[in-house]
C-alpha cells in the first residue's frame, strides 16, 4: 500500500507546487497563454497519476479486508474461486516483494463453489509461504504454479514449485506436526500439518505430495465443489 499512496502524495505535492506558481503569476498579472496551457496539461497528468494509484491502493485494501474477514470467521458461502485466489495472491504480495520469485495461477474464471473460503486461504497461503521458505536458494528466481480444474463434483488444485525438492527420506514426514528442515530460519514445522488437517478434516478433501530433488515439489488437492454434498 505504501507504493501507490506514496506516489499519490508525491503527485499531489507537485500539483500543489504547480498551483502555487500559476497563482503567483495570476496575482502579478503575468499569466501567459503558454503558462496556462502548461498548467492545465500538468493538472491532467498529475490527477491521472493520483487517481490510478489511489484506485490501486483501494483495491489492495479491499482484497486484504476480504481475506482477513474470511480467515477470522469459519462461515461457509458461495464464492468465485478465481477472484478469491486473486485476493489471496494480493494479500501475499509483500512476501513476494522481498524476493524475485514468480507465481502463476490458471483457474477457470467462472468457477463457483460453496465452501469455507477462510480455510482455502489458509491452505494456499501456507503452501506459498512454505515454498518461499524452503524451496528456493537465495541466488535463484523460482516459479510457483497453481492450476485449478473443475471436475464436476470436485475441484482439483495442483500446486507446484521448481525448487530444490524434498529428500525421499523426508517426503513421508512433511505432514507431521513440528517436522521442519529450516528451524534455524524460522520454520515451525506446522505449516504443512495445518494444510493437511484443513484439507482432510475441514474441507472434506484429500492431498498428496510428490517431489524430486533438484526438480521441485507438487501437491495435488481434491476438495468438493459443494461441501454440503460431501
């Protein structure tokens, strides 16, 4: 939010300066046609910059509020999955500003489901943060792909990264509570355990993980489109 607001403040300050200068010329009866035309042009450009960035800040705040409310309440509701994923990614944008990794989402724009959006937020947020913490070395630009498919009664989510992968000796432990290979970097070992419990118990779904060292890690999640029918 600091970026669009900061740009808006800078543009507004510049507009104020332009207004003061044209006002001084007017008071001194020194306004020329070229001066006035230049002021009008500056006004139009600066107002456009301010409006664009304030709209951007407004959309960010709306996304944060929607995600925050859904994480605070376990209410079931009907929602557009594609739009909601956009909100989740937006809410995590500060994490991506710290790194150069890329995230790509492929989801049908008309996919509607009835479930618990707050739980889905926790699942996807934990998977993304897990990749940012564990998957990528400091000197690489990693990629995260989220692919959503509508399978009639179910929704299939394939989440993958092209990071360092998981050793075969650890792959069967990743959903266990407190298991982590990055405790010295702040890893709690609870992220994937939370994901597993939410998917299987709260969302009535299933989750599987595959990984290859040096290639990356993928998670395949299946959850009912309408949790009332599960």
